[in-house]
C-alpha cells in the first residue's frame, strides 16, 4: 500500500525554484530519508508533505487522498523538529499529552498513552520534569514521544539529531531504528548526514539543487551511484580522470591523466574506446602492502605521505606519481602501524573500480 505519493511536485519562492519535478512513492511502514547538502530542497519537500507549505505544481497524496491545500492538523501525522519545540512552561507529561488534549482524548486514555510512549523512548521516570531539567538527548526523545503519542499514520523527522554531540547522535540513531522496527510507522527523515541515512533507511532520496539525483536502497546508493554527485557525496572516494585505452572481454584498461594504468570490470554504463572517463575507487577497497605480490588486478607503488589513526582504522594518503590516493587500513590489518615516508604498494580489484563517462556524471 502506498502511504505517500509525490507526483511532479514543484516549489518556488518568488523566481527561485527550490524543488523541481519530485516524484516518489512511499510504501506503508517504509523508512525513507531525504539526503543532500544544505539548500537542496529536502526540508522544503518535508514541509510540503506536512502541510506547512503548498506545492506550486504537481500533486501530493497521503493514503490516496490529494492533500494540496489541506492544513497540517487534518493530515494525521506527527512531526519532530530540529529544535525540539517543547513548551518550557509544561511538564514532560503535559508536553506529550498536548496533541491528545486537542483531540479531546479522555484523561485515563491520555495517561495510558503518555506512559506507553515514555516507555518506548526509555524515559519512564521523567513525566513530572520540565524541559530545562532534561539533557539535549532527553529533550529530543520527548519530542519524538510527543509525535508518536497521537499514533500518526506518518512520522516526519526534520534533522532531529543534528544538534547533538557525536556519541549521543549515534545512540539516538540506534533508538530511532529500534522504534521504527517496533512501531512500524511510515517515516520520512530529513538529514545531511550520510551515515544516518545509510544506517536508518529502507530507501534514500539523494537531492541536489532541488532535483532528485537518485532513489535507492543504501547498498544501491553506495555501490551503484547514478551520478558523480551521488558517489562523491556519499562517503569518501578517490576520483581520477582518464581515458579508455583497451577492452579485453569483461575488463577495461584505463589510463589516468597522470599516466597510471587502471583495470576495471565492465559495468552497466557503456563507454567506448578512447572515451574520456571519471574513475572512482573507495578508500576501503585499497589495500596497502610491502610487496607487489597479489592477486588483485591493480598494483601501484608509492610512498606514504600521511597516516591518521582514527580508532578502528587508519586513514592513509599515498603519493603515486602525480596522484594522491586515500586508503583505509583496518585495525585488524597487520600493516596498520605504518610510518610516514615509507614505500608501500596500493592494490585493489578491478571489480572495485567505478567508471563514468566524463561530462555525463
């Protein structure tokens, strides 16, 4: 069943078009993330779904009903904002119950539902406190509880974790995933954080300058990006420019502008002999060794310029001719303790090289 559908949605502010030809179907119970840099139109799109903004073109449907012009309070949805938006003069219980009070729910049921959602967000003992007596993470959980208590058919989250420190953000991200599995409410989540989107989503909508660049599962977005923007925005990558100089069965031979030869497995994108291409290799796909003996298709010699220890892995920069390659050396790798300036070999498999036609990425 389709819970939310956007058909050719467009939004502009004066002459500035901020969302263009947005098409999406959200299945019941699905967790969808709108991901992109600031100003790409993701929050504007969320506000149109919520009813705070009206689209200037296209149709917006919720549960099959056209919602253009329908006010927010008639959409039966819950929304969590980046800034919590709790009433400071109300207790936690009163904040959570506010939506129920507007819906004229009786006091006994109201109390039961407030207690239930406080248990869901793992804060059963804070009902009598005021927002100022809570930590930032606790306030955000209460904001989520307030959205859930009305039992919405659709939950909208506008960057709810962005104001939290890294450790707390990770903890609440896991809590959101648990809550979604437990409740199963259809959820649309706005974020500029790639890790959040990859960890939480059933599907991700990658946006750029008001356009949808790609819609897909986290694995599809990461491993099969539809454009250069998607590939460079999602995670880190090594980007090289080059040319196709050979085709042998299922293997392409590429030469970079710096003269490095790269073998790549043939992919869905069609490239021609002598065509200019962009070459991408993820840092985690590159292995560092002391010798050139390997089964990998690509082996290049360089020297270690920089080694940054980051806990579970060491991020290395290796100078190879005119190129600088980034590699992630996992903590379990015997070569993790490397010294800057030493000679190393970078090695990777042809299947781990992504090739895109230049100028069409």
